[in-house]
C-alpha cells in the first residue's frame, strides 16, 4: 500500500486513469481481432480464420496483463488517507491553487455558499445535505465552482420569517415579567427550537444554522412581513461564552453571534 504521504488522491487517481486508458486501448485491439475472427467465420475464409485465432489469443493475453497491471497499480491507502484528515487538506490546498476559498472548522469545510462534510468511512462527502460520491479533488473543485456560479438557493426572507416564529415561541416560555422591549433570545435556543424533532440535528446542523444566520445578516432582508426588524445583539456574549456561535466567513475569519431580537414597528414608533 502507498504511504499516505507518498502521493495524494489526485495523483493516485490520475495514474490509475492513465492505466485505465491504456487498458481500453488494448481492449479495442481485442475487439478488432474478434470482429475479424467473426467475419472470417461468417464468410468461410479459413486461412484468415486461423490467423485471427492467433492474433485474438495474443490480444486477450495482453488485455489480461494490462488489466492486472492497472488493478495492482491502485494501491492507495484510502483508510489512512481519509481518517488522517488528508483529504480535507488536499481539497483546501487545491482550492488555493484554483482560486476557490475553502476553510475548515468543526469538521466542516466552508466554501460559500455551501458547507462540505467529509465522511471517511463512506468515502463520500456531503455538500450541504446532498451526498456526493465523485470525490476526486479536481472533480469536486469543479463542482464547487459550478455551485458558486449558480444563484444561491438560500432565501433570506423565508429564513427570517422562520426565525421570527421561533423567536415568539421562545418568548412565550419566558416569565410574564420578562417584558423588556425587544428582548434578546440566544441563537442557540432558537436552533434548539428548530431541531426539536428526533434526528433533526443531523438534518440541520449547528454549522448550517449559523451559516444561514450569517447569510441573512449580510443580506438586505432585515424586516419581516409584519414589519418587525431583526437585530443580532452581541453585547451579552462575553457573559455567556457557552452560548456564542461562530461562523467562518468567505475570507476565513471567524464571526461570532450570540442572540437575536425583533423590534416591532409599534415599538419603533413608540
């Protein structure tokens, strides 16, 4: 088996791809010999029949040997490579070479507008919630570039309305005397409300949630249909560090969030 440090996945796959192309060429030679063999039998060309038997046998032997070489050439240590985190490192490095910014945090790769998670045991990645088994680094980078060129599927207005509903549910659990203007609710609590059902945290991770908060925050959508304006206060974050949620921005910097509040239009007028 290859040492994980001896070759990266892109190089190993490029070598095996070349071996596969060489095998296909030999296979085409075999097919051509078989066609001549078939034609000789069909027309009764006995002399050609004997010669094509010999050339077909040679081509078949060459194909067996070429395929054996190709099979044995794939000696990449997949398990060590993936469990050692080398795949993520290779993706990040190749991204730098090709102009795609990718950053890693909490077992996620941030490549706006999507999040990528590597599953070593499955030899697959998830781009947001979609499984992708075509994981050759150059192929994955091409896919990420395509996603960056497409219009974003994230709809800030819809997400804002969802946060507004969850915010009011959270307020309803507060004591009656909790009546300050535009009270701040920790975003972690909002996330917990959105993922109450069993298995929902697997479908919608904290990283995806805070990424969506960030996308909303940087968008122009800041007012609900009912006229309530959203804010993301951070003034109490130093008092409750366990409730801070951090996202990696497009430039690789960390941006922290603590809470959310909504100011109703009537409160603004008052």
